[in-house]
């Protein structure tokens, strides 16, 4: 986002409370950036400033000396030496988040990534981190998808993520989407993008707030480089089918979590381009118009997709109530959080060529952690 765009808008968080998701970078060793930041501060006196650069520098020095326990004096001297005469306020980068009015001082990209991922070593090696940094991941559906996207951002298992969902946050979503009440009515995609930016502003996020359509599917899958993995977490059955058809054409693997019984579905269209959609469980339904079906009418198709016989007892009971006492199928926060972990783990291993299978897998906590008698 250009600095002039930020400055022209003035106050009110740059009119981006509902749609903005891009952080703005100021490297104030540059005279232009220094002036731009001063102007921003003058025009927005309510901006909250968070300058933790000295703590980050101390962490950086300690991480570079894992065999030594530095005294306070030694740490101060080491930080001073690292700065090499640069004033601490000019070191690194200042990041402005227009939607929250926060200005945060952090290490610049290379040192930031090294320090933020230092506690991943050696479960993820530096060489693997470099491979993962080049991954382009697509996520359709930002309920379970939000959990996967944010978990992947925390692990830094992608360099670019494309998020697609047409919906905005409603109160009923907040049984499983981690956010605050002040975000009601905001795009689910934008909320996820903001959370990722606040964890790691150097990750690239591309938002498709209209969801997936026939007009934008090519951009979602292919623009600026083909997706390495597609994660399907949408509720729309027709989009599930259409996205898989196109992913199969372009040999993009598809991962899906259903938030019931810890089920993860993996279709390696990259390795098996002739593989039938959803393992052949749904037959040939490409001519069915799902857009005109009610949720209740979609249940038989959904059952075929996820395996009606293998659903948990509570999910089966719930599905029988859709269109009667409840509007749609339930999802619990604990199941969605588990899906975030499972989806991230599977995608990381696919990206690193540590896992090459297709199939349907269960991490069923009711079976794994159960009464002995």
C-alpha cells in the first residue's frame, strides 16, 4: 500500500475499519519514510505506539549465543555492537496497522523471520523453512479455514496465502471463530488477513472477499504462480465440486478437514491426476445444480462426501435436525482448533515431500481418549 494513500486519507484509521487488511511499512533511515511517518503521527494523534525493538534485539543476541548465559552488561554491550552506531529507533521497521490504529516497531524481515521461527528449530530446519517460505496456499471458507490459515501463519509454513469467502462475521460464527464482538459485520477473509498481518506482516495475503466464482477461480488458483495446495473448508457443495474439478485440471492437491471426528481428507491430484473426485464416493454429480437446493436437500450429498456411516453419533443426530430445529450443521471450537492443527501438519508435510498419500484419515478424540470400561 502506498504511503501517499495512507496520508491522504487522514484520520479514522484510513477508512479501513471494515475492508483494510494491508499493513504499512516505514523504514525511517529513509528520509522519505521518516517524513511520511511524522506526518501520519501528526494527522492521527490517537495512534498507539508499541516500541519493543530493544527487547527483540536482546532476544536476537541471545538466540545467536545459545551456549552462553550473558550477563545484563554483556547483553547490553552485545546489542550496542549489533546496532553498529545506528540509533535503536531507526533500526528495523515500523509497521502501521490502519484498522487498529497501532504502530509497532519490529526487526526487519530477515532478522524478524530468523527470531520468530527460532523456536521451530529443528522440528522445522532452516532448509525446510526456506522451502516453506515459497509455498502458495489457497483456503476456501474461513471458519475452519481461519484456524488453519492462522496456525500455518504462526508456523510460517507458507510465503503467500490466498483467502476466499464471501461472508461477513455473524454472532453465530463466534462459537468457533476467534475474534472480538467489535468485528461483527466485517468480512471473514479480512479478519483472517488482519490476524495474519499482526502475527507476521511480511507474509503475503491475497483476499477474495467475493468468495470463489467462475470468474475468479483462475486468479485464485494460478495468478502470480500456481497454488501448491488448496484447502477446502467451504460450506457450499457446488463450490467444493467446482474447485476440485479445477484443482484436478491443474494438478493441485486438495486438503479438507470436516471438524467431525478429526477427519482429514487428502486428494493428491498433483501425483494422481486421474484420481476421482473425493475418492469416487460421490459418483458423477457435476451436472447437479446445488445452488437451488436447501441445506436439508443437500444432506444426502453431504453425507456421501463425508461418509454418513462414519460420522459421529452427535453429528448424525444434528444432521437429522437441519431445516427443522436448527438452520445448518454444527461445528465446535475445539473441533475447529483441532482441524487447524491437522490441516497445518498435513500441508507442511506435503510441501516438504514427507507425505505423498491420498486418503481419508481420522484423529477421533472420542476413540483415542475414552473410558477404559
